[in-house]
């Protein structure tokens, strides 16, 4: 059975939101792995690949400072601290997948999934905002030429060509999950 990465992203968003809230409240016991483990329990059978949720959540937490720094010029009218917590975490997930997961998650899938999260959990205009910010990031990261072998970007050292069949399979799988939402 294929994993349900859309559900995984929902669990990751829920976990990141809780982690951020608890951390800002001074809860020294906030641990992303513990939070994810608790949030996965009700969905474990439907989810399939639980490691995806852990890896995504850990990655966003580890790279939060870098992601926030990258997001700041992409939405200059909106300081990162003033963006709603749900939108902020959706942006972090989307940007993390664009920057660090594009070998396994096609960039357009990452953006589409972030927009779907924003539609489901954000405010009325969240999806447009998320789409605009991540669309700008997509262009600035040079990910528009998907079939290009140009990997001279600092974060793109491994060749995506070797993972192409996996990425295409993943895109089809993830697109079907997004459409079923």
C-alpha cells in the first residue's frame, strides 16, 4: 500500500503548530518526535509511511531559522512573526520541501500540497498568500527547469536525474491525494 503523504503533511503541520506554541510558551519538554508520535497514533494504519512525517517535522524544526530567514524577503510586507501560526508553519513545510526534498517531491507538488493545507486549515486568503510566496521561492531557487541537469545551486548538490522515476511516481501518487482532498 502506498503511503498517504497528504495525511502525513497534515500530521506534520499539526505537530509543528503544537511544537511552536509550546516552545514559545516556555515548555522545555516540547520535543518534536514525542509530539509527532502522539499525533500519528490515530492515523498510523491509514498513513503507512510514518518516517515521512518524522523526517519532515524534524527537518522543519532543524531548519526553522534558515527557513524564516529565507521567507522574510519573499513576503516583505509580512514580518514572519506577524504571519498567522498556521500559515507560518505551512510556509515552512512548503519551503523545506522545495529546498531540501525536491529529489523525492517535485516542486510543483510541494507548492500544491502547501496550498491545500492552507485551504483546509488557514484563513480565507491563506491559500493565495502561500501560493504567491512559494511560487516566488520556486522561481528564486531555480526549480522551474525541472528537466534541467543544472544542479549548481548550493542546496542541490545531488543529481535529481537518478531519482527521476521515483519522483514521477511520487508526483502521481501525491497529486491523486491532493485531488481527493
